[in-house]
C-alpha cells in the first residue's frame, strides 16, 4: 500500500513524531516508575531512542567539523575578500548577542522572576563543574591532535569505564590550523585538499541518512522530556520559564525578521527556510548535533555559498548562542540576584553584557548552558547555588534556547552573504518542498548541497563585491 504524498513529507513526519512523543511521554509519566531507580518500560524505551539519536548526531560531528573546516579554508583561498567575510561574520554574531542580552536584562528587570519564586520549594547546590575565564582560555589549547578528551570512571559494579568526548573548540582550532597550513604549502597540498573535499561529501551523505530518521529521534527525545519533567516541574519557576521564552520569542519573531527585512531579505522566506533547523534544534538541544541541518538550511534554503557556509556555520555553532549565552544567562543572573535579595549595580549589568557577548564560545555548542551561567555568576560574584535552583527546568528552557541558537546560526551567514553581494537570492526566494529548496539531482542530496562544486559558488565569490559592507 502506497502512503499518501503528504505523509511522506519530512516536516509532516517530524510534526507527527512531536505529537506522538508528547502523548507517549504523558502515558509513561502516568504509569510512574517501576521502582525508585528504574523507569517503566515505555519511559526507558523513549529515553533509549532519544539518547541513541543524539549519540548518532554527535558521532558525525568530529569528521564533519574536521573535513568542513579544512575544505572551507581551502576554498576561501580562492576568495579575495575572505578576511572581510570572517570579520563581518564575527561582528554580526557579537551584534545580535548584544541585542539578545539587552532584551534578557530588560525582561528580567520587568518580569522579576526571582521575586515570584517560592524559596521554600526550591533548593540548590553549587554545580560540579564551574565556568571560569582561565578555564575557558586554557581549554582552547588542544590536548591532542583531534581535541579528544578521554576519561575513566568507576561504574556501579566497581569496574572502570572509559569515556571519549571531544572539545569542539579545540577541534576547530586544530582543523583551522591544518587548513591554513595546507593553503600555505600550496600546490603540493592540492591532493590533500581534494581528498578532504571528497571525504566531506562522504560524511555529508552519512549525516543526511541520520537526518532522515529524525522523526524517530524526535519521538524519543520529546517523549522522554515529557516523561521526565512533565508540566508540573515548572512550579515556582514558572515566571522564569515565561521570561526566557518571551525573550526567545522576541528575538526569533521580531529581531531576526527585522534584521532580514533591513537587509533586503524576505521575512516569509526566512521563517519557512529556517524551520527545519529550528525544529531539529528544539528536539535535539544541541547546536553541534543540529549543525548538519543548519548547514543545509544555509546553503539550500538561504542560498549562502557553500565555501562560505562551511566556515560560518561551524563557527556559529560554537560562538553564536543568542539563546544559551545571551538571553538565558542575563535573565538567570537577574533571577539569582532577586532570589537571594541582592541588588545588582550598573557595573554588574555591564558585566553581564560583556560576558554574554565575549564569552559565548564557553557554551561549546553542546546541550545545556551551565558553564556559561556559572561563568556569568562567578564574574558577578553571585551565589553559584543559583545554578542548582534552575536545573529542574533546564531541559524545558534548553529546547527553546537551542532552536533560537541554530536559527541565528543560519540567518547571519545569509545576511553577511547578502551584504557582500554573494548570496544566491533566487534560491533564497524559491519555494520550499519538504522543508528545503530542491537541489540539482547531480549535486547529490548531501547535507551541504554542492560542497565540491568548483563552479557557481566559487565563481560567485570571486566576483567584485562593489559596495561591500560589514
């Protein structure tokens, strides 16, 4: 039996999975755990599906970042204004972060979430790991060639368990150094750069397969979130959650569309184009995990040249965090100060702005923003126990934060490309089918359409930029 056409739409499949996840999560929560430390079979199944999907996404991050950055730097050697593109991207990231943190501060002062919190129902302790400027700076130094971090811990049975994780900032630094070195070597490094581009195409194909099963992952992630936290978790933190989501909504529905409009981009096309990335960010809670989709949105939907997007999107996935590193820490800092009866000074408000704009990379693109919040609180001299107060609703606000993060990570490269005269405006204004603008069948259905193209994108980049602006 052939499924109806509408049911084969990727967007429809994810939406159905969202609804089904909420329903199954509520059912699992109503059943309750089997014992104090064991969930029922449905809850366990949802958790396993969701965590497995995020693990799959993260597994593709290391090869994707390495090949994408090296290949993008190799492509940028053919661009006369590469340095200006990089500087413009960084300035726009900082500018939008400034707007976001100011909105967060205003909402924190106006809504006063800390004054509405019930002190008798909340308790918190200092986090196990704290963010600091020294820790952030030393964390930039690669510990090994791939920026991998290996840790060993004891399990419940007393055995040793080894875990391998990666530091995305170190990974970017290592990959960037290799890419720059390859460009400096010149002609002798051409085979290496060609191999990297071919490897990138292969990795993109694998990542696209992972993206296509997103509805399954969505069902597990949303179902587990509802089962674990339910609707009552917000409790006395309801006003804090409201303040955060109002801030996220203002940036997503007002600030970003306004910036798009001011730069000659269609607001309607922005919303329809960014939706796949925002949707994936909401359910995965990871900018890095969503990066393949964000990159596809930037190139396929927004018409950002591949050679520029391959640099801007990975860079944005670690430094462009308007949700996690601007709105959230601003409102959270005001909340903690109000909760503990501390009056913030003008200097401290300026410090919140400074930390949010400069320290965004401390979030490192992974799930959660605890490091960024502890960095902010420690800079202000506020009690770190405030972090513990907010852990209960962390997953609830993190979904919205990440959706905003990835939306900005896709939009800003489009704005920069438009201002530099290299944006494919025909593609930006094209109709989306199944969430994306259709790509040439010969270009492969990879996550980064046209990744190895030596024609349109590069030729477009080599055109004189005329009245190029920052």
